[in-house]
């Protein structure tokens, strides 16, 4: 598979825990934007939550694919909570209807950074064990998604070094999010290059050096440079686009079309170039 492009559900609903039944609109928006994949937090599955076969039919009708399901984890104490484990078990079975899709695992943000090294090691331990179980028992690829807000456990380059040293690349991948990397005062191109062997899934959203969300192309992230690193390194997975400026709320369909246009103008040429 060559690199393909899609959208992550945060553009429609930012909070991973807010339930919404709007998947038909999301699928139509993605198709109309000229993109081909969806990475959806499970809270947005709506009427398709217990109907994976029907969901696949609707995706197929539109020429779309499920690139990933996003399932946040805290890994308190180095293991999934009872609720997290129940979700894992359910969505392992769900994803068997979508054999190329990734289980994307955002690391939940804490209320502070107290005991940060302990919490980091707990998250790494839980993530590696989840990845091992997913791959060996279900044939599913998993990928950890750090979020670089103020109280995140993965905020700085030092934090990311701990993460990269700890993840077992046999089982658990890494989902770089260019916007969160910029929010952590790091250069996304450098992080993509450093972490390339771990990368199993990719999120692109635009941000400025002073920690403001921007429309694609209006911030400080070198997305073409990130794409070149991925291409040169032989990455053949999905690149999922998002926007968190707030502009998507009144007219998400328009925003998704703008993201599709950005892909065609700036990112596809990297793939097609020699």
C-alpha cells in the first residue's frame, strides 16, 4: 500500500468521549473532500457501533476505507482498566471486519505531571502488553498516540525520548501527531525522522510555534518535509488530517474539502515525485 490520506474524527467532535451518531455525515464529508480514509474515535460510531458489517457496506459504497479506530487509554498502574479491557476485547473483534485498519491508542492526559516518569513507564508497559496481545492473538496492529498539552505525560523531547526507548517496536507502534509535536516545542520533521521505525499511523494538523491551532498551510509545520521523511523511509500507511481551529464547527464539510485540496496541492506531489 502506498501512502493514502483521510480524516480523523476530531475535526467533527474534538472530545474523544463525546458520543455522536453522525457517521453518515462524516463519510459523506470525507468522500466529498476527495479523501479516502477514516480514523474514528469509537464514540462516533453511533448506529454502527454494533454493526461492523453494515459500516463496511456504507464505506464500500462511498469508496472509503476504515484506516483506524481510536481508543484512548490511561494505563493506570501499567495495565488497562476494566473498562479499557472490555473495549479492547470488543474492538479486536470489530476490527476483524477491517483487516487493514489500525487500533490507534491515544495516551490520556493527566491533571498534572506529578510522578511523570512513573506514569510514563506505566503507559509504556500497558501499551506494549496491549500491542503484543493484539498482534499475537488477533493479528491487529496497534499504535500509541502521545498528546503534548501542558499536563500531558508526553510533552517535551525528553519525554519523547523515554517513549521511543520504551516502546517495543515488535508490538506497539507510534502515531506522530505533527500538531502536538509542535505544541511540545519540537520540530515535527526531526521527530518523524528519529521515530521512523516505530511509525505505524500518522496524524497531520497545523499549529504555530506559539501554540495556536491553524488552518493547513498557515502555521509553522513543514508538512512537505514530514512527507519526504515518510516517503524516503518507505512508510506505506495512512496520513490522517485534522483541523482544530474551530472553523470546522459551523461547516465541517467545507473544512474537509479544504483539507483535501491541501493534500492534492502539497502532499500528493511528494509521493508522486521522483
